[in-house]
């Protein structure tokens, strides 16, 4: 089985998979990250600083890392698309993404449209022009339809209210929580206001429950390995550690602090 089909099977079996989140247009860095042992690497086309060429080069970098990795940790490139527009989803898949994470999905109708955008007719509405994607998730349309992974983000009040119906969307592989937007949707004035911890925990449990009932992957974005470990223990199956720009700054500052400790008076 190819890496993308293999990955899709693991996600659908609800095996726990770990990914990393990339916002920088730095393909050699993305290649190193992808080779660290993550199962997937997300290139963020919604808030990331990538552009389309950056996205394409990021996917190439993940594939370069996958070429020397051993199963089951051959990383697959996933794109968090800008929106659920079919053209946007098709563009990401054509560039070689093994799957998409779609932001702000707020109704079962939107979820169904998002799934259709990832599939060729007659199963869906994807336009044929696979460019790179045919190298791994195809080249036959039916094979591509079978191996593309699609997750809908739950991060709005409407999406949370309809989470059970969204989870039941045929062809949807999982839900994916955006904790920052979701906390704001719950009324928090900032995306990390601790006063909303309990409300967020309740929302997370509701999303996880919907995924369990529908038998689909339960995904979530986290800021660190520590929080990722907590989410895995809670039962999430598709967990992302984030993100390159923040971790770069944290590491740079930590080294500076250590070195400064030796500065003379
Ligand atoms: C969120 O937390 O809202 C996300 O979309 C993850 O970046
Ligand atoms: Mg979000």
C-alpha cells in the first residue's frame, strides 16, 4: 500500500496518529520536521505564511522525508485549506496533499459539500487535473477517492451545536477541533482565557463523543507535546503538535536565556 492509502486506513481504523503543524515557507525545515517521526505534517494554507508555491514545496519536502522513512511513520502531507470551496480543496489535492482539514464547518450540508469536493464524479464534484497527486493517491480516480483523508473542523458555535449530525456525514473521516476559535465561539474574550477551560473541556468531550458514535477519527490541534499527550490520553486519535514558528522562537529564547546566565557583570 502507498503511504497515503496506508495513512488513510490508519485514520479510518481510529489508530492514534501524531502530526506536526507548519506555517513557515521553509521547505528544508519542513523536510527535517517531517523526518522526525510524525505520521503526518499539516501545511496551513488558512493562517500559514506559505502561499501556493510554499504549499507545493512543503508537500515536496514532506515527500522527500517520507522517501527515507520507514513504515508506519512515513509522513503524509495534509493541507489545512483556506475554506471549503471546491476549487480550494481541489488545488490542495492537485498539489499532492494526502488529505485536507477544512476550517469552520458549521452544518451537515457544509460537511457533505466538503466531502464531495474531495471526490471525483460520480462520488463527488472534484475536477480532474491531479498534477502531483496522481503520484500517490491515484492515479485512478476511484483509488484517489478511496485514499484521500478529509476532516471537518469544529470551531464555531453552530458546528458544535450540530456536531452529531456533522460527524454522521458519509465519507467524512474525522472531526478536528480548532481550540482557539472554539474557545472564542464559547464566548471567551481571548483564545486562551482560562476562565473558559471547563466550557472548552465540555465541548471537547462532546466532539469526541460524536466521533466515537460515528466511528470516525477524533482530531485536535495542540500547542505542545505535553498537551498532545494529554489529548491522546483523553481518547483523541488524530493529534497535531504545533507549530514551527512558535517552537522556533521558544527554542531561540531558551538558548539565549542559558547563554545570558554566563554573561559577566
Ligand atoms: C484553531 O485553534 O482555531 C485552529 O484553527 C488551529 O490553528
Ligand atoms: Mg481555527
